[in-house]
């Protein structure tokens, strides 16, 4: 695989701390959490998730998605 251009990586990193994008990050994280909680991975859920991510670059979406996924896995291993 070819690495993303440095400008895309930098933009994604800055997105994670940009105060003007805090609401966009929050919406995306909430959508991810709802998707994992409901366990609905169908097309409709994917469209909803995509709609909440429009303001975020792909690298930021991937990082936030991994955070949500590993948090979900950790919750599963801790039990009830």
C-alpha cells in the first residue's frame, strides 16, 4: 500500500484537536458508539455514520473508529 501524502496525515492529526471541529468529532463518536451498541452494521447504519462524518478527513475517521472499536472490545472483556 502507498502511504497517504503528508498533508493528509497532518490534516487528520490537526482535526483531532481543532476546536472548530469539536461538534463534528462528537457527532461522529456518538454515531460510532450507537452503531456498536445496536450491532446494526447494515447499509442504513453505514449511511447514517457516513453522514455524521462529512466534516472529518478519512484519517481522523479511522482513528476515531479504532478508538470506538477497541473501547467496545474492552467493555466486552470486562463483563457485566
